[in-house]
C-alpha cells in the first residue's frame, strides 16, 4: 500500500490541488447563475452562461487535441489555467466598478471555455502518464470522489459567501484556490513527456483525421461516445430547467437549489466510494448501460411530480448515485483502449462528438421553459389534468419539461442498450 501511494504521489498532489481550484471555479459559476437569474428572471439568459462555455469547447476540441499531443502537457495546463484565472479577475474588476452585465459574462465564459478546450486533453494525457494502469479504476473513483465533494460544498459555500459577501467574496476565494493549484503544478509536479511519434509530427488537419479515423475503426468506443452524447442532450436540458423550477416554485428558492445540488454531491460521493472499492466487473459495458437507465428513470420523474425539497433531493440522490459507477467504467475502457500517443487527439474528438449536444441542450431547455412549457401551463384552467400533475404558477412549466425528459432518457437508454448488447469489456 505504501509503495502504491508513493507511486501515486505526483498524481495525488495534482488531483488534490486541481480539485480545490475546481471548487473555487464552481462556486463562482453557481453564484453567477443566482446573480443573473435574480437580475433577469429568464431560463434562457441563464442557460446562455453554459452555452457560451461549451460552444468553443465543442467547436475547437478536435484541433486542441492534436495540438495537445504536440505541446508540453505541463506548460499547456499552466497557460490555460492562468488565462482562465484572468477571466475571473475581469469579473471581479467589473463587479468592483458596478459595471458587470450579462454580455460580459457570456464573453468571459466563451474565453474560459476555449482555455478548457486546450487544457482538458492535456490534463487527460497527464493523468494517464502519472497513474499506473492497475490503478485506473481506483483513481477514477477518487476523481469522482473529489467531484462529489465539490458538488456538496459548492452550493453550500457559494450560497453562504454570496449571502454575506456578495459576488466579490466568491470571486476572491476562487482566485486563492487558483494560486494554490497553479504553484503546486508549476513548482512541485513533473509530468513525463510522451516520446514524439511520427503521427504527432503530421500537420494539424492530418492529425485530426487520425483521431477521427481511430474512432471509426473502434466501434465500441464510438457507440459509447454517441450514447453519452444523447444522454448529455437530456442532461443539459435538465441543467437549464433546474434553476428555473427550483428558484420559482413554492417551497423553492436559493436554499432549495443549494440543497438539491448538495444532494447530487452526496449521492456521487457515496457512488464514488463504492466504485473505488469494488472489483472490476465482468462486463463494463453492461454496467454503463444499467447505471444510466437507473439514473434516467428516477430523478426526472421525481422532479416533475414532486412538490417539496425533500422529494426533489431524493430524486437527485437516486439520479446521481450510479453516475460515478458509469464514469469509472467508461474511463477504464477509454484509457485501456486508446494508445497513449493518440489520447490527446482521440479524447479531443471524443469531446466534440460527446459534448456538442450540451450547448444545444441548454439552448433547447431555455427556449422550452420560457417559450413553450411555462406559457402552456399558465394557460391551463385550475381543473386541468396538467395542473393536477405539475402544479400552477411559475416553475410548473419546468416540471412538465422534466416529465418529458424522463421519457426521453429512458428511451435513449433502451435504444443504446439494444445496440450495445453484444459488446463486452472486462479488461483492467
């Protein structure tokens, strides 16, 4: 055990400090959602925060991955983190000048998303280089663990800081966590370099084609990516509708939104602990399919029909309990199937294919809440069956949307469960 911990020390330092920085960034993002919704009251305008973050990420990922395979991983991560931190400084300055406007946030989120586009594939390759192959599942569980803790702490700390110190206090904490992570990576961690291959010296377009060609030749990986892309469409509509419902409904508000997000974190914390201790399953593909089916068939329906924070929180727990299990098994399949020298390009192509549905989902969710579901529910008579099922007033339209998200999620899992039924994966 001591030898294993010693071999993982560089990764543990990187993981711990990056998780701390992610907590700071998450608190800023959470507080900005509350700030903007309080200012504008629009699900679409709030969803545009995430759309602007993901649009450059999706559009540029295939090129960023090819560049990542050529560039020094550590320098790439440091440069991207620094520029992303400067966007937070810009938010802080605009707040101090009382000049922060929605379009400022959209522009800064787009720049931040672009930096994440380049940083993410470099970070994935660095993780592979720092972790022994037999520790992939355990470390994936630890990564899910930190994400879970962040999910619990982010709404609690962000709400507390926002209440007592406003956006300025939230941004200040974000910058402190960045400094800790930046100095640790810059001064204390050495990331091995991948030996340059003939493929990495190809021109950019050829490198991108190499990544896409690898995916076309590996049917299981491509089908899993398309499965996750479909799930991400449903999940991003969910993300766009959740603040609109919880901040508007009777019994909701900032506290309810915080409790639901904290419940998500608690569920993923438990799931992460479980997956870190479990032995490798006999068929990772089946575990992925069943985990997502359980998630899609529980939370959305409980949000749709629930009327109290207790029901909403219970739905969040059921919906997210199996996600770390799914993520860990997906992570093992990808890391063991994709050659290390190709991972930057393939992960970047994966990012574009798997995540392009996220900005579409946020846009669709905002439009459906503001322009379709809320007006539809507002026009219903008191005796309407829709009113009896989903309630009245602002937020009832979002509840109606959650019902249809539950139906869509189950349908997606059923279709891809049938497509993937003949695949097995029990390596690593």
